[in-house]
């Protein structure tokens, strides 16, 4: 019913930037909070950033504050993660996550994207 598709990952040198995108599609009635998570090999998945439905409130992991910015465009059902001053420690698979009400059932469910790899290396 609903798909989240991430894009924008890749290989970047330390100090570089990447912009991840997450597009939601399907039988969407409304999208509430959207989040970006990441997971490195051998580590648990961690919350990187979150943004409320109106974009009026955002939260960030301490490790990315001041470097990453989450934003959204509700007309496009899209959320972005701008990542600046990237460090090798930011290497991970980045996942989009969202709380979405579907049109038919009006049920609130939580959805995940398939992930996009970000590698920071010289």
C-alpha cells in the first residue's frame, strides 16, 4: 500500500556532503513524523533525525547535530537528509521511516524504506 524509497547514498570523502531523499508513494492519507535511521555493521540501528508533520519540530542524534539537517515537502511526500562535514563514523546504511495513515482503512502504520548505503572514506 505504501512504499518509502531512499536515494542519494554513495561514496564520499571525509568532509564532504551528501543529500539523501526519501519519497513516499501509495495510498497515503496523511504522513506524520518522518525519521532517518542508520545502521553500521555490528551495531544497532540508531535514530539520526526526525521531523514532525508540519516540519515545525526536529530532533537530531548528538553525533550529527550541527552537521545534518532534516527537511520535508508534504506536497511531494518527500523528506531529505542533508549531510555535511561527513566523517568515516557516518558510514552506514541509512533508512527512512515514517508514521503514515493509509487512505482506505485510515489505519496508522509505521513504514520502512529499503535503505541506502553511505560510505565516507578517503
